[in-house]
C-alpha cells in the first residue's frame, strides 16, 4: 500500500510538471502554431496519463478527477484536431465527470441523492461530505466546473440547438451553479464566467431554456471581472455580452477590448491567453 501511494505521488508530481509545460513557443507560421504558441502534445499526454493514474488510485477524490478533466479539456481543444475525434474525446470526458457525480451521490445515500436538486440544495448536500471525506468545497467546485466544461464542449460538437432541446443547457446550469455555490472564486471566478457565457449564448427555447436571462449574463460577467480582472476571458466575455445584449454599454465594451489588446499572455496560461487575445484582435479589427 505504501509503495502504491509513493508511486501515485510520483505520478502526480510528474503530471503537474508536465501540465506546466503544456504550451511552448514556436516560430509563427509553423504547422499547428497558434500565433507563436502551440500545445506540446507529449507534455499534455504525460499530464493526462498521470492524472488518470491518480483517479485509478483514488476514484472518489473530486480533486483528482477535476485535474484529469482539466487536462482532457486542454487536450481536446488544442491537441485533438479531427472533429469526430474531438466529439468522442469530450463525450468520454463528460462520462468521466458523470461517474464522479454518481460516486458522490452514492456516498450521500444512493444514486438518486442529488437528482433534481437546484444548485443551492445540491451544494448543501455535498458540503456534508467535506468533513467526512477530508475534501474541501473547492475540490467539489472544481469537479462541477470541469464537468460543466466537458458537457459544454461535447454539446458544441453535437450542435447547440440540438443539445439545448435535449436538456443539456439545464445540466450546464446545475453543474456551474453548484460550482458557484461551493466556491465562486475557483478558476478566477470560473463559475461566474461559465454561467455568464451560458446565459449570453444559450438559445431561448420555450419550456426548455426559459430560464435563460441576458441580463443575468451580464451580472455574472460583471461579477467575474470584479473577482478576477486579471483573467482575460472574464473581460472578453463581458465585452461580447455587452455588445450583443446591451448596446447602451457598447462604448464600455470597446474600451474593455482595447484594454485587453494591450495585455500579454500570462506565462502559466500561455496558449489559453494567446487564443483569447487573438479573439480580441478579431473583434477590434471587425
């Protein structure tokens, strides 16, 4: 058992080290390059393999599963290129998240323990596990956040309108809302960023997504920027929501974009920020 624990610890350290090397600078124009930055497939695969091993050894640990999901989301976005392969990749990731939620439900008394609960009630139930299992609310927020991201990327690949009609938007609302109730600051206000984007982009379908609220989108994104102004996506998504739904704040939106254009990618989010700032350039050039 000790040897297994030591092996898992080494694997986790290797995964973290590889995760930090997930993006590399390249010459602009090199095949596969995004500007002057691209993913390092070998480092990403090493991270995924290490995080997957951690889940094998601790399948109920929400933090371990969240780290694996985080790496899989990066891999699906920046390494997997084929559209069909991406859909399969994100489908596998969302099922991995669902397995984690099922394990949480069983610890709370059975498969139906979390079914049908709104985010506040779901989070209240999950907090009961923190003292018992030695988890933090942040671990549980992480699992719900990355579970929502996995479902969202899968939905994008099957078609937003089709996914909405099948109730996926409601799943996203519950998962991201639960993450927010557990820790609104996780991933630089990630739950607010996700919910703001969801309310901004989800189609309104009678009796299916009647809860979609464009004003709530802006409230969530305003809060995201308030909590984590250094996260470029918070600012970008707020600007886009203002331009789309609140034309009276369009001058503010353009000012936000001009401010973003002056930033440089953070070293520890090199590819993610490069992608965001490229979108900013597109909007300002349009």
